[in-house]
């Protein structure tokens, strides 16, 4: 009998502090294969820090994390794909589009590349999978933000990850490119059965794809379906101040949340301190 696939992510009783400041505690989260969970919250609430803890780059204050059936370790796990927060690459970057994808294929992305049989074919398949064929040989620094982000998705999917962590993957993209990147991520989890944790400030581009939402705020959290979390009563309780969730033009708008304006317009400062 074929053994069951390991749970992509199991977080038990997790807490994390920065000095005397509590980011969150008592976090229990079991992510099922193929599930997409959006992680929301104001700047400094610990969204990026949570992803770093799953990667083994940040030590918990309490509790435990298992990813793909194994305890997380500082040396990382190549079966965990990661799309970090990114600024556009400078125009003089000495890489082609395909070279950016290759960083995820022909060696550990944090170390020196090495060659493996079948790497060239794998790179070509990834380029096609993310729709980058037309610009794969162009200098990466001259590509648009959306084109660069497609290539980063290809890099993150290089090792067929069972878990994909995305940190603000839609930042600075126009609506069309946001939709394109969301579709790539959604297709990955549907076709591979991999799970996705996606940190975002704006839930609207992914709202139709999300299974559950983890909302971090004020040292507390709420986990549930979008309709269970994104309502005025729940967010008011999280923030300890009146917050209103409105629908306008088919979009959700959160009014009154501390840091709401900053979090929607200053992505580059998010999570600098956790």
C-alpha cells in the first residue's frame, strides 16, 4: 500500500517574541495538501517572521514546526519553495531570464551551483510552465516586474516543492501581472498537491483562490475561512479598535485598521523588524 503523503505543514503551540514584544503565541496550524492559506496583518505583526520560522531561519520562543513530515532545521529543506520579498533587479544585472530560473535548478539557491543530469531540460520545462519563453534569453534587469516575478516563481518551483512559501509575491505588479502570478501559484498547488502559504497586504487578487486566512494582529491571530475572518466583528476584536470590512466594486476594503494605509502603500518596509 502506498504510504500517505506527509502533511505539508504542522505548527503546534508556536509562539515568537522579540525582546519583551510578543508577535504571536499559541499558534496551531495544520495545512493540508493542495491548500492555499493567505497570511494577513499589519506591518510588524510577524508575517515574514512566520515564513522564516518555517524555513528554519528564525527560532521559535515556544512550540514546534514540522514541514513535509520533518522538524524544521536551520539548513533548510529543498522541498520547500520560497518566493521572498523582492525589489526589481537593477538594469545592469548580469543574468538572463533563464539564469534566474537555473539558480533554483542547478544548485542550492543559497550556495554554489552544480550540474545534474537533466538540468537543462528541467529549466526549459520551468520556463514554459511560467510563460517566460519570449523573454528567457533577455537580460533580467531589463524585464518588467511581472516578467521577473514569473521567473522567480519558476525558480521556487524548481525542486517540485511540497510546500510553497510566498512573501508578498504581488508587490508592485499591475492587475494583469498579479492575476498571472496568482494563476501560476494556483495551478502549482492544484496540479502538484503542494500547499501554499502566501503573505499579502491585499487579499483581493487571491480572494477567489484562498481556502483559509491566517490574520495576525496585535499579538493575536484568527484562522478560518475568508468569510469567518474578514468581517468587522473579528477584526475589531483582533485590533482592539473599531474596524469595518466593506465591499466596494467587488473588492474588500478594510477601514480603520491601524497601519492600514502604510501596509497598502509601503510594501518595501513590511516586516523589516518582524
